[in-house]
C-alpha cells in the first residue's frame, strides 16, 4: 500500500515524514506496490538526511526486506558509499550484514557483483570484528557462488585479497562444481588467477623446502650413522636407498 510516508520519502519532505513516523510508526515498515518501504525509497532517491532521521527513530529499519528480499543495506551496497551510509548502517545495526535476498545473496555478493569496492571495504572491515565473519564470507547464493567466486568472475583483485585475509574458503565449489580459481580460469581473468593460485602454492613450496632441508641434514649425518651401523653389521646401502625412496615420493631433489 502507498502511505503518506512513502510520498514524503519520495519528495524528501523530512518534517512531514517525521510527523508521520510519530503518528503512525507502523508506516515505516509498509511496502508500496513496487515492494519498497519508505527508507528504501529515501535510499534510492539519495535523501541522506531523511535516511539518517529514520534510523534515529528505529535502527532496525536497516533490516526491512523489500522486493526480492532486499534490505536498505543491499541497496546502498549496490550503488556505492559516497555519503558514508554503508558505515552508518553497519554502525547502528551490524547484524544487517547477515541478511540475504531471495537469491540468498549478502551485501558482499552484491558489492562484488557491482564492482563497488568502497562498499566492499566497509563491509569487510565490519566483518573482521565479528564472530560470524566466516559465516558471511563463505555464504553461497542460489548458484552456489561465494563472494570469492563473484570477485574472481568479475576480476576484482583487491576484493579477492580482502576476502582471503578474512580466510574465505578457496576450496568451496559452486553449483557448476567450480572453485573461485577455476571460475577465474573460465573467464581468463589473469590477475584473479594469479592471486588465487598464489594462495595455494606457498604452502606446498614451503613444505617441500622444509622437507628438502631436513633430508639434506640427514645426508650430511649419514657417514657417521653408517659407521655406527657398520659396527653392528648393517649395510649403509640400505640407508641410502631409504632416502632415495623418500626423495622420489615427495618429487623433489634426489634422482628427480
């Protein structure tokens, strides 16, 4: 239904809107024929002062769901953060970052899809302080995509780095069975591929380096070990062969 508060939000009439909020606070949660509440309209129209006044009266208006399940936070994440409204929304109602649309998308998904780095940075900054950070960062939409998938598909290297700092799960697969790295390969997004590939390889390289160093130390000690075992009728050839098997297994050094 269309209420006088919807009309006031459309026209930016703050005084009238505040009077209506006082007389009929329930109007603030009513949706019009377009599936928008008054605060949705104020956000879309860029009436920042009216939005802030709404929040002073009822901070939970940030979580009101409109058409397709979108909240005011979803809307502002889509258009960016030029007026600092994303900061304000998360300041008054940080839980709103957990809300999802009918497509199961968080504000992170939307900011990544629309390439809104300014909104994305604020969202990540807030999440880092919360114990539900992993839950939101790794949330999958209806296509099984996490925010990491969306950022990889859209070739957003800075977003990828921010997500990986929040320990986004790089092994998660979407409905097509693709990880974020594989999705980046499909789009031939070189920067995204490089960032995601690097977050896999250092661990393997570091493991091989440490193992190579340790086995190298044993090789240095081998002559004295062999002398000890010779006294006990053991063959030094057995120990050399043992090390060669280990080198072959890990695929580094030795005969490979």
